[in-house]
C-alpha cells in the first residue's frame, strides 16, 4: 500500500508518496462536494479521483487498472 502525504487545506498541491515518487493533487469544487484528482508522474502508479465534502484522513482507495490492483492510503498533514 502506498501512502499519499496531503496537506489538509482543500487546495491544489504537489504531494509526496511513501515510495518517494512525486504526484499532484488537483481540487475542484462541485456543488457541495470536492473532486480530489490525484495524478502521478511515475508509471508505477495510476491516476484516480475521489469525490467527497472533505478528504478523510486514513482513507484507503483501491484502484483497478490494466496493470492490476493498487491501494493508496491518504495521510493528512499540517
């Protein structure tokens, strides 16, 4: 499981993965929800999005891709 270290501020930001690879979080408001879109430069990880009023700490997201399943755990930091 790969951890994503995310600042807890509902803003677009670069992020760091627990394996040292870089990523980026885009945040877009959609009504009373936010769409959190995670993108990764490394080919080992697949992009995904999550829709919610807030991004929960400890959330585990399972991503299915042609390369097989992958799990990400969101870790909010200040």
